[in-house]
């Protein structure tokens, strides 16, 4: 058991995979069934020129805040795609969420669309075809330099699209995004939440929390897969919603929290208050647990480096509810040793609730109950 604060290591969480060692989000949950009548996905075959026009007028979002980055393909990969079109080879299906007819969201096909835009629309840095396999005479050619018959082949190419219709309920959309996101880098749960809540304030609200100096200093994780947004959302979810009979899985609970935040048209006084409490809770965690604790079981286990999401939510939420923080701070050492003991004891209800089946209702209630008991015990000390 580690208790010497002076030996605390400066743990860096600069690898996304490290963050998943301690906890796989909803790994023990089963999606809730819904009526198949609610699935509204329309199959449309459209001319590629229609997609190109949307790309030209920014009517397809290629840089959504939820997506993995566009433009990851090499020039050769992009060129081979264009060559396939010119050879009249069928392209894989494109998936779009068309809830907003003026701005389609790409569910699957981001890299292909980025390549097509780069070749046909981009005037600043147009793609020059390179390393073609069959049409080698076109190497070094841009779209504008193609003979008109070949431009026409591109324009008239028929593309099969699956379009998620606007009337599809939000809960169904979450499931559809999970099932048909077929790219090499699948969207995770938080990226899907970001996708389906673009019109509300929640996306920007969570971004602001994670952009705060306190969050960046104390939590210190990469942001490219929205893990920071999920962590922040956990805090607000447990402060805004109750873990009651409507709790199906933690993922569904977080879905509801995003929608709860979006019910506000602007920043409400409640959200402002919770935002301040979130930051204060992060700062208080350093006073109690020491700098560089990073919400990791490294507090108790040597060599452990992974931020534990369950530790994050139970600590930040519980600390935010402590009324007399100055008095509690006097017993920080005792609290820290008690917490380390709970984490270290693999048979304790708390340890099991933060390491095993952490997304279940049982585990959620257990870890918050055990933390409440520990805090009450410390608060009774003179």
C-alpha cells in the first residue's frame, strides 16, 4: 500500500488505450430493445454530383466535433478511390444522418468523402492523382485537368446512401450509430452522443468544462476521442439525474444527461452553479488526494497508471456535496488512507464497484453508497 505523498509519480495519460485498462464502458450491459417500427432508414441512390454539390456548399459536415479526423488517407489511397470511380467500380455504401436536411452528418464514409472533396472541390490544395494502378496516364492530373468525358463519369456515378430519417427517435439513433459505424476507427459512446446532440448547448457546454485550466491540469488526458467530455458528463449526469428505476445502463444514463443539458436554451443558473462546483471539486481532490493523483488506483497500487472513470465520477460528485470542506480537509490524511484501503481490498464492495461491472446500476449505487459512508465517517471526526 502506498501512503508516502512525497513519492507520488507524475502520471501522464497521453495514450487513449491506457485509459481503457481499468474500465471498459458498458462492457457488461445489453442494449435495451425498441420497436422495429421506430427504425426509419431510407435507401437512396443519388448521383455523385449531388454529394459533390453538398460538399462544395458545406452541406455535409466533414469536421464534426464527434468524429474521428477526416483527411487521414494518403494521396495514393485517395487517388485509387478516384480511379475506382473512373473505372466505374461500385463504391461502398455511405451512411448519413439527415435529421438536419441542410447539414448531413456522416456516420460512415468520412475518408471517402474527404478524398472526393479534395479532388473535385478543393481549389487551394487540389489532389493530383498519383500511383494509379490502371489509368497511369492520369498521374499528376487534377479534376479540372481531366477530359470532360471523365469528369462526366464522376458526376454521373450513382452512389447508394442509407439515410437516417429525421423522425427516428434519439434512442434508436444511438443504436443505429453503434451498429452501422463500420470504419477502421469506430465511434465510441461519447462520440455518438456528440453526434446526436449537435443542435443543443451540451456539446459546447462540455467542451468549456474540459477546456478549463483546472481540468487540463488535474485530469490531463488526450481529447481526440472525447474521453474528456465523457468524464465531465459523468459529473453532471449524477448531479442532474437520479439513479432510479429508469436507469438501464450507465451509457443510457449519460445519453439522458446530454439531453437534460440540451433542454436549456442557454446556460441556466443551475448549470452555472454545477459548473463552478465541478471545478471546485477537481481542485478539492488535489488538496485531499495530492497532486498528480489523476483519479487512478496508483494511489493504492504501485505501477498502476490508468485513470479510472468510476473513481472519477464517485470522487468528484461526492466531493462536490461536502458542505464544510475546510473541516474535512483537516482529516485529509485519514480519508486518503481509508480510501486506499478500500481500493486495495479486492473483496470490498467499493473495490468491486470501481473495477468489476462498473456500468451496472448495482455497481453505481454501491460505489456511491460506500463513498458516502466513508465521507460521513470522516465528517464525524473532531
